[in-house]
């Protein structure tokens, strides 16, 4: 019986020591006062550290104070993408052809000049066809169209490692119509710029 009392006392003592020595310090963030600025609220619990909230002006990004960061109105990549789409429109091809038309050479020349001035940019040239012809034939024709545009850029001095080609054949029509106007729009080379 005496052993049992000894063990019970020992367990109670260990429990009391454990709970009294492991108290944690809690941090409470007080919300900013809304209406009454002169009234200060006292913490409801003693021993609690009150932390003042950080204003947005005090926030730093990668060690740079927020007021020194120029966020602008629109990210540069978006502005550049809009300019690229405007300047480097799709080139078009005649029916069953992959020759670069004279009216499309100016677009390719602008693209080549831009790529030379922006040496870290890359381009993927997509070759597209209209719906006439077999899938296999149109995939091959789309590849020849993309390669024709690539060869023009290579001849203009753009590094071959910065130009990729892909063919979609008739799989991604720009105009879903089934007439000559739609087919004319779908026979194209499209440029995707990667910076």
C-alpha cells in the first residue's frame, strides 16, 4: 500500500512540474482601432506580448523598401507582348505553297531585326494549313511553311538555336469557316516569342 501511495505522489509531482515549466509565450496582434483612437485596450491576459501591426509602407521585398520599388501600371512582359503581337503579325501562304510571299518579307525582316537586338529572346514558328488535304499532308506542309520562315530568319542573321518550329497542320484553324476566306486566313505562320 505504501508503494502505491509513493507512485501516485510521484506521478502527481511530475505532472505539476511538467505543466508549470512548459508555459509558452503567446503573441497577439491587436487590430488597428477603427473609431476611437485615443482609447487604448489593455491585454486581457497578463504575460502576453502585444505586437503592433506593420503598415504597408514598411513592408520590404527582398530587402528593398516598398517605396523604392517601381511597380508601374502594367508588367513589362505584357506591354512587350502586346507590341510583339502588333509588330509581328502572322504571315500567310498561297494554296498548297510554302514560299514566303513578298508582302510577308517585311514582317520577317522586322522580326529578325528585333531578335538580333534582343539576343536572349527565342521564337517558335507555328506552321498552319487549311482543312483541305489529308492530315498527314497538312502536317508536312505546315512543317515546310514553318521551316521557310525559319530559313528567312537564319539568312537574316538570327542564331539557329533561338528558332524552333512546330506544325499543327489543319488542327488549329484561326477561322472555323469552310470557304476560301477562312482557308486563306488558316494558311499561315504564327510567331510565339519567348523571352
